[in-house]
């Protein structure tokens, strides 16, 4: 019986480890052309329970799939955008959404994170989750908050140099 419990525990823990980016290590920031904008979205963690990559949607058009310890870089036309991160699963939920205007020659840096609580100071969008078994009083087995942060260039570049491109 102990083997069954061990197998269930290992399966549960393995399910908490998300896919990890395996592309090229970030090398350097290159400014966009004067008539374009550049958008970076990155995710430093991989053990946050998200077992699929996150589709990056800009105005409902897919621009890559973000994996743990990875980043996506997109050069786009300057205009108004809605940035969405959505799980890459059948009818997967949208985890965060942010509206912004991309200006010519500018770069934008967004960090996606999952916190095991509600501490999301400075996030531009959040979505809390919780689940569990209710028996009399609610017993929550897992909970947390998905959050999207705007980062300054220097802070973002420090994080990006440790990350790999999401394929």
C-alpha cells in the first residue's frame, strides 16, 4: 500500500512541474526599428502547476507559447493591443489580460508569475484561483494568484539573461 501512496505522491508532484523553455539563452536586447515596437513576455518559474505552455495573444492573434524559465520576443506594429496569456489546452482559461498602446521605437517588458497567495502588489492584472474539497467547512487544497507585471528595462534584462526562448 505504501508503494501506491508513493506513486500517487510522485505523480502529483510531477504534475506541478510545468514545461521548461529549451530555446536559445537570451543574449542581448536589440531596440526595435523606429517604426515598430517590441514586446517581451517572460516567466521565470516552471514549478507553478501550469502543465502546458501559455499562449500569448495580442489582439486575439497567437504570438507564441510561453514556457517556464522562458521568454517570448515579438516585434509588432505600434497600435493599441490587448495582451492575453491563456493556457494552451482545449478551451483553456485566460489567466491575465492587459490593454496598452505600443508606441513606435519603444520596448515593453511583461513578467508573468504565479504566487501562492494574494501578494501581487504592482501587478497590472491578476486572477486568483482556488480549489479543494468542501466537507462542512471549505478545505482549500491549492490556491494562488496569476499575475502580470510591467517591468522596467534594467530589471527585465537582468531576468531575461537567465531565460531561454520559448519555442
